[in-house]
């Protein structure tokens, strides 16, 4: 099973690992700092260096407990030692964006009691859907003011891994309308924005809300009678 280094240190840019499986241009490593796409967060890009060759990492995803890295060329074999380097500009933009979505989710849950019905992100832009029965430009502006107040509050962002039984004692741990956490998961990673939000999450985040920067609500739409969409962008 691949050790997910990004779960304990989202700021880790380089790491050393060993190839544990290889299928042409795909390799699995014993440990990785490359985020494997899931939960609406895209995968990291970067490079792997091994056998005197530099390979570009084009994608990464989980499969049967391993993280498989899609490379631009074949050439690595089982047992090869490699050094990885994450495309930091992209990673940090995704960290800021993911934390921005948790701020948005936290504010809406706290102030309006609405559950999340869906979401997606790319670097510095994202959308999230909520169980709202109303939406307007004035309401979107109100939300924008409230989420930026949380950025200015400079709240600490913390991640920790808890036993499943302990994690599920936390009220409202799952903020999505549908619980997407597989039943076989015994260890649950939770992300807390201190004083605002606490939920199960496997993604990468900044350490303080002030790192998110200014957020803008750049779009709103009705996706059903009680399903409304907000789009945000980061400066």
C-alpha cells in the first residue's frame, strides 16, 4: 500500500521512493507526495527521476491501495529508486482552492444549514452545489463577504487521522448529501478550519485561511428546485 506523504505534509515538494509495480508508462511507488485525483481535486503534476532519466508525471490515481503514476515514457522497473518533485505552483494553487471550498462549505453550513450536493475544482477556480431553495446576485454577494471575512480571520487549518469509530463521533463529519466514505476505511482523515469547519477529507490544504487570498463569487445558477450552484475564483 502506497504511503500518502501529502496526508501528513501538504508542503512537501520532493521525496524519495521505490518502484513497487510497473506497467509500461505506469508505475506504483511505496510512498508518494503526488496527490492522486479524487473527491473533485485533480492530481498533481511533476517529475520522477530514476536511472539517470527524468520522467514527467502526467496523472496519478489510486487503485487497490496503490497510487499509480502515469508517466510520459516507460523505463522504470520494480525496485528502481526514484526521486519525485511536485509541480509546486500547481499544487499550491490547488491547496488554496481546496481550502477556499472548505471555507465556503463551512460558512454555508454554519449560517444557512445547507448540505453540499456536489463540487469540482481546478487551480484557482471551483464550483460547489448546495441544497438551497433560493439564489440571487444579492445572496451570492452576501456569501462572498462572509467567506472573505473567514480568510481575514486567519484561521489555522489542521489535518489529522483518526480511528473510524472516533471520527464518526464528530457531529456533521460528512458535509455532503451522500456519504462517499467507503465502509471499509478504518482510519479517517479529518480537516479542521479552527472555529469554522471540521469534516472528513483526503485532500491537500494550506495551513492558514489567510493563504487562500481574496475569493470572488463569479457565478451562481439553479441546478434544480433545491439545488443551487456557486462558482468561485481566487485572486
